[in-house]
C-alpha cells in the first residue's frame, strides 16, 4: 500500500494553506494524532489528491455536502479555501441553491449567512 501521507500533506497545504495546516498540526496531541494521520492520508492523500475531479469542482462538492449536513465550521474552512481551489462566489451561490433544493432551505440559508461573513472577512483582508 502506498504511503499517502506526503501527497496528503502537500494537497492539504495547497488547498487549506500553510498557516492553517501548521496551526492544526501544532495543536495535535497524543489523543488525536491518529485522527490527524487518518484525515491526512485518507481525505487529503487519497480523495483530494486524486486528479479525477478538478480541485474547483471537488471544493464545490465538499461545500455542498458540508452545508447540507450542517457542518458549518468546516463549511467556513472550506469556503476560505476556495481562494486556492478556484471556486468563485458565483459557483458557491449555485452550490447553495442546490443545497436548498436537495438538503433544505434552512441549511442553505445558514450557509449563505456563513458565506456572507467569510466573504466580508476575505474582502477585508484583500
């Protein structure tokens, strides 16, 4: 079985940014270090590292799933990452329309609220 950690580490840094990954790794403990390995190898080294779906579309899929499931903290993290994946505000608006129809208006409504806050934050940094 290939070692997916190097690819996972590189992909995670490319998508989420060095600052986020370094901070995240710096807070890992003995208790949760195995979980960090799991997501680095599985999510980032296998799923996100695959070139079968471009990063822009993978980002949009991820955001739809996170919003639809109500995981808004992770939604915010991945929305910030769109500056690295190429998913535009127009793309995200369409994603959230899909969420409204297929997962429910309340989830999409809250995701729009989070998105407005994140976009205001990102535009303030620019």
